[in-house]
């Protein structure tokens, strides 16, 4: 068996836990090489890599279909003009988190986000960050973000623009039309519903662009972290 430390061509896959120029490769003649120090499956597409050594480099044979990661976009109808903002609305909106790709990958997260949206809930994983919902300077535009504090403990996003704080026991945000949530059985006191805020917005359809699946996204970065952007894109069908 040969043992070499050689460059890795990931072919767009997210396989290296840390940035590295070379990996340890164990190879038997005529067999697929074993590559140490990499993820077993791509953290973006959830596919296991197949390796081949060629020209002094170990290559992943098939390309990742999402070399830049995944920005997940969904829409949410808000005819009532009221949003319930919290971390966990699974008492009313619930899907199988394990029905598709691993939830630990960008693709798995995107599949859950879209499945929740189909039920009427804008959902997105944010880690243990307790972000807030903030208005932006653009009309009917918002961001779910975690601000930083300067040396004087002044946050990078104005406190007066924070409309809701999200206590992430579920490590996620969950947002729905407030009246739609109630019509489906939502009520204070449900076992999964913790602290929540009802936020007034212009009635209409809102597009959510969720960013945590994008390549290189860092939930715990030192700068302000924007997990998702919300923008009203059309009037409510019922308005």
C-alpha cells in the first residue's frame, strides 16, 4: 500500500472540515484510494465521494451539483398582516426532518425549509444564536440576523429596528401568518411553543431567502450574521 500526502480536487464538493491544501491518501494498486481527514459525505449535496488519483492529485470523480452551496427561497402568504415569530411551530406545522438528504447538509436543510413552507411556515435553521427579526431601510423588507456588539456594547443593528427576539431552543426560526396559525389550531400554551412575538406587517406575499446553506456561511462569525432576508413581493391574494 502506498501512503501519500497530496492535493485534493474536491470537484465542487464540501468535504474538508478545515481549509487544507493536501490530504493523506492510502492506495492499493487497482483499488479506489482511501482519503483521510475529509467528510464521508459532501456537506452540501450529501453524496459520498468517489476518488481517483491522477497526475499527483486525488480527484472526486463526479461534480457537486451545488458548488456555491444553496440559497433557499420560499414564499409565505400573510393575508392577516400579522406574523407569529418564534423558534418552534411544529405543533401546527410539522414535517419529517429525515425524509430526504441528511438534515446536517445544505440540501437536507433546504428540503425541510421547502416542506415547511408548503404547510404555511417559513422555517430556517440558525444554530444556537438567538437572532432577531429586524426591519431594514427598504419598505416591507426585513432580516433575521444576529448583530455584534462594539467595545461599548452597542449592537451593530439598531435596537429600535428589532421587532422580535427569537429564543432558539430548536436552533431555528419559525414564522407564519398569525391568523392562519390560529385557524390551524395554534394557541398559546402548546407544548412546543415558547416565547413568541406577533409582528404587524403589510399584508401580502413575502419571499424568504435563507442563507445558511451557502458555501462558507458561518453562523458564529464575528461580524453581523444575516440568516435570512424577507421582502414583500406582491399584495395578498385576499387583500
